[in-house]
């Protein structure tokens, strides 16, 4: 009997505690999580690629947009800059939004993905799916065959992994590096580094690369050496090291 009373008391205490915990409001997502740079390249690519295994069939295709979202001087507002096209070439609109109004068009968001619908630029039947960009620092190197042991190098370049691009354009030589996050066969997320033998402005969603490599989506370093063109990229984070900010020779280190 004594044991039964103890069990009843423990059960009652547990239920009371659980009820109290259930009544505590769950933490809400903070507006600050949407601050940063976002791009819907992956959504745009899935709807427009000519490769059937990857393509999403739809008659209501989304525009290729990117967002720069920043805090305003007023704590109650944020500033959203909307751009369209590769590398955010065309400015669509710059607007100031009250934070309390975000719920009218931001359907959901987390650290990596932002869904927007309903505003004048986002009126598709399906929401716009923006992915937070990861910025990479890198270089492009072209061995100049007309000069022995000479190379042309562009250093300290910056691109992001949602269709970001950088190019070499010298004496009729055109190469473009492109970094993208893709969804292979609708199921397998990859990061892809592609090289095109054309100017950056000529690269389209279905342009054919001369070579590419792929790796894990959260990789922090990638590169490719095709002999005629070489490139390397490193995720930008505190203390990152790549060949642009590292000394190699002992003489320089001294």
C-alpha cells in the first residue's frame, strides 16, 4: 500500500510538471535569422534545366531572384534589396519593411532556407524558396603558353555557392568558374564547381561546361586543375586560409 501511494504521488508530480512545461510558450523564430544574403538559384535551375532527371515540371516558373536583407537604423524595420539574374545583376526594388509585417509574406524560415509568398514580386502559386548563400574566396589561373613558366592569375575573388561566378578574360581567352548548390535527381544535394570556356555574361542556365567536379554541400574547400585553367575556392570564415592569404616560401615566412 505504501509503495502504491509513492507511485501515485510520483505520477501526479510528473503530470503536473508536464502540464506546466506545456504551458510555457515555445521560443519563436527571431527576425534576425533572416538577415543575410539569399538566392533562389536552385529553385530556378530545377524548373529550367533541360536535363529531365533533375527538372521540376511546372507552367508557373519562378524568376531568378536574390535578396540582401539587413537591419535598418530603426530596430523595428529591416531593409530588403531584391535583385534578379545571375550574380544579382539587375536591381528590382529596395524596400523597408516593418518587422511586425514580415509574417504577411515570410511563410517559414530557418538558418538555411527562406520561403516567401504573396508580395508583388512573389506571386507564384508555390512560394519562392531562397537558400542562404555561403561565400567563398578564390582565384583563377591561366598558364600562358606563349611564355614559358608564366601564368596569368586573378586573386582574392569572391563568389557564393548559389550560382556565383568569376571569370578570366584576357587576349581572347575566356574562362568562367561557377559554384552552385544543386539537387541531383530531386534527391541528392551536391555542391558543383563548373568551368566554362566563355565569358561570364554568356553563361546561361543550360550552358555546357567543359568540365566540373562535385562534392558535399557543406564542403569548405574545392578546386579543379584542367592544366589550361586552374581554380581554387575556400569558404570564408574567421581564420580561413587559402593560397591568397598564406605565405609558402621560408624566405617570406622569415
